[in-house]
């Protein structure tokens, strides 16, 4: 955003790598529309994330592998959504539990491990490719 309206200034910013340019004053609706277009262009859809052959649509709350929808529980969905939205991040069991259950983690149990195992089994019905890595003693992350 800038108050500078001259064409040469705009062209210079595009040469430097700008994807878009809005001059002040602007209408909020126009700014939101431009943001929506850029998000859609980046992911194909505002609520769509892809990793290998796994695809999640956060608007429809659906997960597909090789274009086949997986039948996930609410907690399984929240776990895979968390991993897909943060593809390079390593999550502890506590972090995954708190995101999937919207509740405080009360100590060591096998809940997250069992849910991760269930997600892997449901994915494995359609592919042998690994999607979730275990980092022993720490937690889980999306497979590279």
C-alpha cells in the first residue's frame, strides 16, 4: 500500500518483486478481494492444503489421499490439519492433544499415539507412502 500513484513508481515496485499494489485511499472490499485472489492463487483454494498425495480442505473439513476421502474422527482430523498447516514443524504430544481436544493435556498416556496410528492405518489403505514421522521422545511431524 502506498499513496504514490505514478506509473513509474508502481512499475519499479513490480520490478523489485511486488505481487500487487494498492494506492491510498482504497476501499476495504477491494483490499479483501485482492488478498483472497492471492491466497487462492497460492493454494488453489483458500482452505486447501496439499502434501504429496494428501489433500485437506479446511472449509469442507475433509481429507483425501489419492482423491479418496478418508473417514476421520474429529480428533484425527484436527491432528492431520495441525500437521498439514505446519508442514515443517515438530509437535509434541501435548501440543497435538491440546489442539485436537481443545483441552489441557494432563499427562503421559497413549491417546495421541493411538490416534496417529489410526490416521496412518486409514492412509495406508490407499498408499504405502509415509505421511507422519515419529521423532522418538519428542513428538510427530509431517513426513518430508
